C-alpha cells in the first residue's frame, strides 16, 4: 500500500500555477502555439528544470525550495505532459520537443539560463542545445540519467509500440486506471518515495482519452533509436561549448549507468559525478545531494 505522500515535505502546491503561451515551428513545418503550465519560484539568475517521460513539473518538488534560494527557478510541464496543451497533430520526436524547449526558454527569459534535464528530458535538452545556439541558449547544463545510446529497452519499446492495436490498448488501460498505470511505471531507489499523491498528479493526463493517446505518441515518437543515434553522432562531430555537468547514479533499472561514462567521453571538458544510494530520479531519491552538485558546478 502506498503512503499518502512522499517521505519529505515539499512546496509544490504552495507555488501558484503560472501559464505562458509558447509558439514554435516543428520539423514538419507546422506552427504550434501551446499554453504551458509552469512553476516559477525564487529570486536570482534563471534556472530551467526539464522533466522526463510521464513526469511533469511535479517531478522537481523536492528541490524547488533549495534552488529557489539562489535562482529564479522555472519548471515547465513539457508539451504533451502535465497541464500543458497536448496537441494530437504534433509529432513528438526529440527534435520537435527540443524546438519547444528552445521556444520556451526564449519566451520566459532574456538571458541564457542554467539548464537541468533529467531522463528523456536530458536528451530533449541536449538536442535543444544543438539547435538553439548551444552557449547562447544556456550558460551551463546539467545532464542527468538521459538515454540516447543503443539500449535494448528502447529498441523493444520502439518496436512494440508500433504493433497493430498495442498503442490503443495501452492507452485504454492508462485511461481507465491512471493511478495504477503510474505506480507500475515509476521506479525509485527507495520504495517509500512513490506515494498516492504522485500517482494522482502524474495520472491526471491519462484521465482524458486524448491525454492517454498523446502519451503513447510520445512513447512511439520520442523513443526512436534512429533519431537517438543521429543526435549522438552529431554530438561527436560538433561538441558543445556550454559547460556540462553529468550526474548519474550507479544503479538504475531504466537507463544503464554506463551511459554516463559514454556521454562524458563524447562531451570533451564535461565533468562526471557518480551518486550512491540513488537511481534514475536523482533529484527525488537524493534531493539535497543533487542540489549541492548543481550549486557546486555553478560556483
């Protein structure tokens, strides 16, 4: 039985929801304008937090207060996630979500922010840096447990989700049992991290049939191994100029820790930090340590 809330208090629901319109053109040439829900807190230079798959701005709940003492923290629900618009006509490739991130950053701040990306959000951020002018888009970047290199889990998911009828079947299950679906697909190092509150929050998009359908589109279109390989190839050919901190845990059932070392090798000058007693969601398993690494890198 899940606890009502996670093991630590957080200010997520004390921070008012804010909304901003973000316009961007996708790789297919279609212009989109989406209403974005984001959390904005703290004072100082801008810091943007980008969440991963099946997450939202709620994912960062345990680090808002600490980071807000030093930065103006901005954490959007990505297009297709949380309470942000979920256009069905958008191809949710890494390229297109990255274009959304570039447009979001350019909309909410006039100076390059400190950028932090976790999980699939890290791969989105990496591509955003490539297409957004690198050091012109972000002055520093923290890359946490992102996929990208060949991974059996990604290849299998990419193939399976395209089987006839499977996507609609899974979407139907998620729509009928949203909280259960979240509980089955979120993994933390500590069992007491997952709560009913989180299952309710991250299950909200599945409460509508379109929300569940968009999630399956994200699964199919953002987990394309060919696109991931193209991004890695470009990274090797054109290294980032933005200073990069790579943080990975030594245990992760979702993204192999070895990817941290691979990214470190393909990002000359990057700094690699390993964390103990944490997993895929470093900022949830070990929020104080994660924040300290972010602060130290900026120092």
